[in-house]
C-alpha cells in the first residue's frame, strides 16, 4: 500500500542521512557519462531497440512540453532500491535536470539492470521537489511506480516507461487524482493522535505523570555503612589501586587496570617507555611480586603480546586490551569474595530496567502513531514517557555494587579521593606524586593532575610509575606527552553532504522486478 505524500516528510528525516553518506560512494559506482543536449533516453545496457528509444523519447518530449524536463537512464549494475534512488538523485544533481535554476521540477526514471539478466533489476522514479509539492505528489509517484511493476516483471521495460511518462504528462496537465483512501491503521491513528489535545497526548501525559510518581516512591536508598568520610592525605590502607578505585566507584572500569600498570612500574615489574612520537610501549622486567588473580592475568596478557626482548609495542597494546574484559570480571570477583560487592546488585536494578523498557515501548508506539497520522502534535505524548524512562535508567545506574561492609571500607578512600582531587590542582600542596598518581587514576581523579604533571615534566621529574631509573634516558625531553598517550592507549576513558541543487527535496518511488 502506498504512503501519503506528507508521510514521506517523516520518513525523509530517517533516510536522508543514509542517502547523504552513501551518495559519494554511489556516484563513484555509477558512470553517467556526458549529457547530450536534446537527448532524453540514455541506454548503457543495450536493452532498448532504436524503436523503443524513439517511442520513449516522443513521450518524454510530451512531458517536457507539460513543463518538466525528463531523463530516462538505463545502467547495467547490481544495485538495490536505495542505491538506485541514490543513482537517480545523483544523476538529477549532476546533470542539473530542471527547467531553470532552483525550479526543481525535473523527472528521472532510472533503471539498474542486472548485468547477467537485463530483464530484471531495480527502478526508481525521481521527481523534483516542486512536483512533489504540486501536481505529482508522493502518493501519485508511488501509484505510478506500482502500476509499472507488472509490465517490468514481464520484461517490458519500454511499456512500463511509456506508462509512467503518459501518467506524468496527464498529471502535469490535468492535476493529480485524489489520494488513496486511508487504511484502517491510518484512520485509527488519525482518531487518536491528531491535534494537540489528542487521546495519545492525554494518555502520554497521564501515564508519564503516574510513572514519575511511582518512580519517586521506589528510589532506592544507597546501602551505606554511615561511616564518616574524613579527608586522608595518604592511602588509608595498603589496598591496591585497582581494588580501592573499584570500591569507591562501585564498578570496575579500565582505569583500574591502567592504575595497576602504573603500580607494576612503581614496583619494578615493568617499565613504560616512549614508542615513537607520543606513543608508549611496555617493557616486561620481572614477574616477581605479581600477585595471583587479576594481577597475574594482566601480566599474562602482556607477556602473550611481548616480543623476544619482553617489549609490548603500541600496536600490541591494542590487542592486550581485548583481555581486559576477563580482568575486570576477576577484579569484581575479588571484591565479591571479600564481601565488598553485592552479588544481587543487578537483580535490584532489573525492575528499573523493565520499567524503562515499558515506557520506551509506549513512547515508540506514540512515535509510530504520529508518523501514521502525520501529526507532530502527537509527539507531545512521547516526551513525558521518554523522560521518565531515561530517569529510570539513571536510577538503576545509581544502585551501587557495594555492600554495607564494602561502603565502610570505601569511606576512608573517598576521603583520600577528595584530597587528591583538591591537591592535584594545587601546586602549593606538597604531594608524593610517585604514590599519588596511580591511586588518583584508579579513584577517578587523574585529570586533576594534568597541569601539575605537565609542570613537573618541564622541571625534570621522572615518575616511578613509568619505570623510574629503568626509563630515565627515554624521557630526557620530558614524560608528559607520554602520560597523555598512556591514558589514551591503555586506560582510555567518511562523510557526505545532501544535495542542494536539482535533486534537493526530491521524492522517489520504485522497487525491484
């Protein structure tokens, strides 16, 4: 069943970006050649006889006398319908098929025939924007394309093209026939979604308000130990950066692994060295002191990519990161085993995820009804449902993984995080950067140290967490660019344009045969 003309305005917003991005590639694939003045039929396939071309040209001339220039183009290329539409629009744009600049009143009938079977392929009718808004509306363009299909399926390309041109000439001369009767779905959508005070909007606002009230009644209380958080100027315990950072954050991220690598370098297990301009590599030095569990997993992942000299280059570090999902799981398991993470955290989040999914589903129904009814007013009902659904997702994300005991252990580390966030930005505070930076990265305060580290690099400071004396000669010009490279590579927190000429705003219809 054909779509009403205005409905394509909605659909255009969904396909315009795809067509715009794919147009340059399509243009490369379709070789139109040069346009010949006065020629309306171009057959690169040999599918049309001289008599066929003459008959089509005669009818195309009649369309031109009715006010619209026409080009019929046949190419031998495997292409789907969307690609054929893009070819037709690109041809209209490239050859400027319109009666005068900015008139946008041209017509293109484009065929992409299968190279090994010229009786089958895809076709597209392209009409300029002024025609779509005038005597050749989208519903009529689609009706003509539908009527062409039986003849095309019988192999009669000439007959189908003549039918289309005759109908276009009639429409341009006498005006289009009335649009098709709305379907049952369209009638229903119009009855419930038309206008600002529609049933859909009423229900959307009421359901959104009710959902918001329900959500406020079920916002979960954070599982806390009520332990005081007091500022600490040094690591409160000997807990590793990975465990401390994950405990405070309530989840495990790649920064925990990055902080562990800095800790490895501080302990002399590895050295982090430059690898060309603004890139880093890791040199394995000694496995002694690497603890079982996630530390051993990180070491093994590095060793698997190291060369004979124990060096893991910049490119290999990308491969190492593929192992980090398993490392994160191991860190989480360690926290579960200690009783600091709750095994049922996802179960506590699940009701909010389901709640959000239901609201998003209702919002999707509203959008579909708005498209069918061609009523932007109906989107008013979408807004409260979408907002409350998004809030439910945020609420779910705020449910921590930590248990009461885990929160108690995390409390002093939160104090240390506060201190690092403040002291990192204040060069007047005397701070042991060798100790602080790995924890700052793990606790999410690493960016607070950027300016301070840049100044320290200029002053000749050599961080222990890059390898200390093991890497001294490598950082003679300063380490700071490689600190940035480390964060990017180890602990990281083609285009086209739409046509503005003859094809801009054009409508299209067609399919396969």
